[in-house]
C-alpha cells in the first residue's frame, strides 16, 4: 500500500493509521518496497511507463523507511514478512490467467489497458526476481498505556496442518442461538 502514498506522505499516512487504531489495535500493511536503502530505483529505467500507465505519482520506499515512519507515528512494528520470493511466480500466474481471459479482459478494459497490465506484470516479475524491488507486510500494534506490544514468539501457528475448509451451504446466515446452543432455522429451540 505504501507505494501509493508517496515517501513524503508516509508520516501523515502512518499517523492517520495510529489515530484510527484503538490502543492494542493491530494493522497489517502490505506494500512494495525499494531494494535500495536510499529509495532509489534499481535495474533498467521503467518508472516513466509505470508513472504514466499504472501508478501515477507512486513512490517506492525502502522497508527501513517504512519501519522508521511506523515507529515515528507511535506504532510498534512487531513483525515483517518478506514476500519477494513469492512474487515472481505469483505475477506470472496472474499474467497466465489474464492471457487465458484475453477477450473478456479486452472487452472489459480495452486492448491498450490489457497490454499495459500484461507488460507491467511481466516486468515486475523480473524486477522482483532480480531483487530490484521487494514486497512484504508489516504488522504493527498501537501500544496500550506505553507498554510493549504483546506478540507471538514464533510463526509456528502459520505452519500447522490446516483444518479442512468449511463448505458454504448457503444456510450459514440462518444460524441462531437457542439457550446457548447454535441451531439452524429449521430446528426447534
């Protein structure tokens, strides 16, 4: 998200988030970041294309700048997950899906926009693969009464065997409570 905000606006952006959070509130902020710590572009030029066709006015800060501004807003960053290795294959899957729906995409958005986004995603996959850009998500907490934020000690919970996915039957909205027990609309309380 922060690539859309602009580097000069990061303090205002994170102060707004801090103001909107209740004490103990949590924010997850996902964004593209620069591979260069001075917020400079790496790799071949392409900013003019992106600025004109994709993200006008966008700027890509380094993650150190993001973390600095989060702290400056009074939030405590408790985790940062680096997602760059996942982005090249993800972007290439998006391109494959876009190409598979080429006619529908052109009908919805036009041939020029189709070509722009196809080219942009392929180019970005290359930029992430080369390390010119990075992407990740930061979790920050608004402290409660100047006490350190509570956090999990490990990410083990992310790697546990997943529970079977619930299949939506269309009747979930009909559940009601009867004497502390959940029952569907057809059951008698």
